[in-house]
């Protein structure tokens, strides 16, 4: 005869099997979470107050990955040509520094193009 208690126990065991143990995806948080695979954050980091921060971080990361610019701090009051090195292939290229403009490309004309950049990196990794 099945008592109510044994039914609960059976359910408990079945749920346990479907659950995955993993670590909270929040930066520097090593809290273990047990969930069905969808959960990414521990109890604490699921709270609303972290939403903004998590979203912001994601956004910032994307910005950085796609950023083909570099910041050059200078105080020239007239346009000055400056030699830069492509952050991808290292080739020299000339950029024109303009007064009060601090954002400049960090890749040569060729590698401003993301596709060409990826091609270059692939080729280099083969060697
Ligand atoms: Zn956490
Ligand atoms: Zn380049």
C-alpha cells in the first residue's frame, strides 16, 4: 500500500534525476545551483537588483568586441598625422589626429573590415 509519504519520496527522486548542478554565472560567484538547465544564476543573483548590472555587462562586452576604435589622448590644436600600428596585423598606417577628437581606428584600412580581420587571424593561426 502506498502511503502519501512514499509518493512524495518518489517524486523527489524523479526530480533529482532531471536536475543539473552548475555554478552561478555571475562574475566571481561560486554558488552552486541545482536546476532544470534554464537557470543561470543562484538565488541571490536572480534578484531584480542584478538585472541592470548583468545586462549592462553583456552590453559592455559586446561594445568592446565590436569596437574597432582606440582612444588617443592628445592635446594638438591642429591636425597632426600620426603613425599607428594595426591591432590586427601590426602594419603601420597613418591616422590624422584632429583637435578635440580622441577616437580613432585601431586597425589598418584592410582590417577595419571585420571579415578580413577574421580571415587574417585564421590564416595566422594555421602557420
Ligand atoms: Zn550567484
Ligand atoms: Zn591590418
